[in-house]
């Protein structure tokens, strides 16, 4: 049954069938072959059952909130505030790009939204000040990967639902890796700034800092409200996502006045399309996951891997490489939905925390956002700059190497130093 399930899935992917339908059709063929065609209705039942989770309500709401903010003035004002603080150092606008990405990550929960919001605001300014356009686009795309690591995070919500892990705990665990990624990107950006002799920005001015801070206060308050409410036990992550949408609409419509009924409808339509793609993948993963459980395929994989080596460091290396490769060829949500049920029995057999694994899984898959061919952040950056994706992909290599180093630190440091993340 495992051979049928994975063979059909891989063949369908290779001939260009969308991943959601590849997953669903592979499960349908396997159920028909193993249980008979009269059991095929189980596919529909399992599709509906997989979507029947309160935690999943957070997914479309966080996507909608991120789209609202990326299309409005909030992202621009946040960037101006960051620049007022750090623009005076050489290559300071590069640092601002990363910090803006980290800040927007605490609002959107999406890598593509983070890249679009920061890139749309900063790329023209970087180009005007003499920064290399391809390197600037690559840096912003790399900073966009932090969008799914620093909470709130849509992929973390998906992992939590599948692994039956606490969303709150995953969100808490995402801060340290996110800051590590940001620090490495800033370090690389500063080195390149001195090599390229990038210009310094405006001098530090208390008046400028205060002025830009006042304008950005509504945007700064948003992550404080969302994350403070979640970690303070005031509301759940799903409720926080709904509150984020309401807050974003109120701020955009009544404070910044950049949201019209027409633009709101267009943003809702775009968010609905993005949410629909993720939800159909989740729905189709239901029967696929049922097939995995029915024929005990993850346990068989776990036994086979453990027969090769019982050293958890070696096995974690193999798993880490698989995650990085999966990120190259699969979209973030798809990889997490598909691979989590396969990896969990092995992770539990090794005695590794599912919380730690969830964090490293999200970070590893996020790196795929800047690794062609399925590099959504690079495509977003290419759309903003009109540069060929090949040129941006070449410029992103130093940042990619830095993020991979951070990834392996996250993989191994919690094992060597318990409590590093958890």
C-alpha cells in the first residue's frame, strides 16, 4: 500500500498535477486498491474531517490581516521609523530591511506578505540611494523567511493541528530562531555594505525619531496586542487572528484612511484565494494521512531508518537534509501538511521534543522560500523589481548559506543544551 500511495503521488506531481489533487488522488487510488471501490466515499468524509478544527480558523484570518497591512501605509510608516533609528550607519538601509521584515513577521504570519510589504516600500529607496538592486531584492526576500518563524505563523498553526501540539508554545519557541535569523542576515548585509561602500543615511535626530514613532504607533501596537493577548491568556491564537483583522481594518480605514470599500473587496478576494489553496491542501491531506495511519506507513519508515542507525544526531542530520530538499520543491504549507505525519513517529521514537521539531521544521521549510525552483519570496521580489529571478537567486546565495547555518544550530543546540529554545 505504501508503494501505491507514494508512487501515484510522485507520478502525478511529475506530470504537473497540482499538489493538493496529487495528494487526494493518491489516497483515493490507495483506498480503492486496499479496501475496494465501495469505500471511496471515505475520501470525502476524511476531507471534511481534516478541516474540522477550531485552530484552523486562524489561517485565513492571519492571511487577511497580513494582506491588509502589506497593501496599506502601515508597512511604509514602520520602515520610516526603523530608518530614523538606524539609517545613519553605512548600509543602514539594509539593516532597516531586515528589521522591517522581522517586525512585519510579528504581524502577518506569511513570508510572501512580509516580502511584498517590505520590498514594495524599500526596494525603490534602496535603488535610489545606490544600493545594488539584485542584492537588495535578495536581502528582502531572505528577510521574508522570518515571516513564518516569528509568531504569529501560519505554518506553525498547521503543524500544531497535525502534531496536536500547543500553538502558544510553538509561538513562544519561534522568537529565538527568528531573532537568530535576523541577526545573521544583518551581519551579512553589513559586511556587503562595507565591501560595496554603500552610503550612510540621514543623521540620527531625536525629532525625526519621535515624529516617525508617533506615526507608526498604530502599527507598532498591533503585534503587542496580538502576541500580548495570546501569551497573556486573554484570547486564543484563532481569536487573536480575528482581532488582528478587525484592528487592521479600523486602523487602515479610520486612522490612515487608505482603505476604501473597493480596495477592501480586492484584498478580501486575494486573501480568499490564498486561503483556499491552503485549505484544499489540508482537506486532501486528510485521506492521505488516514492511509498513512491505516497501513502504519510512518511506523514502517521509522523502523527502517532506526535500523540504519540508532544515533539520533545522525538521524536528525538525515531528517534535516530531507526538510531542506523538500523546501526546494514544495510550498511551505504543503510540505508541513504532507511530511509531519511521516516524521512524527520517528521523532517520538528518538525521544526528541515535538515542539523542538516543529520549530526546526518550520525554519528549514522557510529556507525553501528563497531556494529555486519553488522560491515564492524570490518570485515576489522579482515581481517588485522586474529583475530576472536568476539574477536575484545568485545574489541571495550568501544569505541562504547564513540561514542554513542558523538552521543547523537550531537542529543541534537544543539537543546539546536542553532548554535553549524550549
